[in-house]
């Protein structure tokens, strides 16, 4: 079971998200929060697999709550589920440590798929979010790091939600080789994790 805390300050919206998640046989909602501070406290006390986090809430924002959860926990992942999709909102959430960013208007099956993917350690970005990141990149004139063709192949598969074993099978290489390519990619992009590597590559127009 995927244990989830849902954080949203709107009762009707929160109830709808909870109902959707509980309709899935492999998801259990273990807590509900009405603001960012409560989300952080519940997450650190209940230790769920995942927090489904609204972005704009009173007091502590979703991005601030995400940063607090990620800083104090190594195993809890955060999926932002919000109405807002401006580039500043997206970057704040991702820089805070969110592993996914979906909009509430997404189809129910897409939201459930996102929950499962993020809980499994993958990165999830709605297509509209990815487009905004690409647009942001085009406005950035900083020098673009050069990735090898194979590093780009690996990173594209990471962006598509593939795990290291799946990438190894697709490219017919060993898992150790996949990890080596990812480490080189992290160094070139000056990032420390898969999620930020994907978002940084999108910002730079590499994928």
C-alpha cells in the first residue's frame, strides 16, 4: 500500500482528492492537512510514503512545507497537486524538493499514475509544466553544459519515468553503466538528484 497524506486548504477540493486516492486499491490516505505547517507535522509524525501537496496555503506555503519535509526526512516524497502553474511556482516547488508537479485539472487516472510513479521514486511533470520549463530555459542565456548522446538517452528515459533497471534493459547496458551516466550528468548539470537533473535539462533545452 502507498501511504499518503493529503494537504489542501479547501475542504471540498481536499475531500475530492482523498476520495480519488481512496478509490485506488493500492493507496491509503493516512492523514489530511489544511495548511503547510500541519502537512509538515503530519508527514514527519506519520511517515507516509508520499505527501500530495497543494501549493498556495495559508501560513506555511506548499513549497515551504515541502522543503521542511525533505530536509528532515530521507524517505518521504512530495507530489505537488495545484491549480497554479506559473514558472515561478513550479521552480519554487521543485527547488524545495518536490518529486512531481501535476495540476488539479488533470484526468483522475493521470493523478493516480503520478502518485504511483512518485511513490516509486520516479519524477512526474505535467506536459504543461514541462512546456513552461522549456520556455523558461529559452530565456536563459547561460552556457549550456554538453551531455553525451548516451547521457541524453539515459536522461530522456529518466524523464519518461523509467527506473534504472528499465533504462538498462531499454538501452541494453548494465545498471552500473546507467548509474555512471547519471553521475556524470549530475556533475555536468551541477545537481544532486534525478528530479533536478530532469528539470534542469528541460530548462536548458537539452531534452
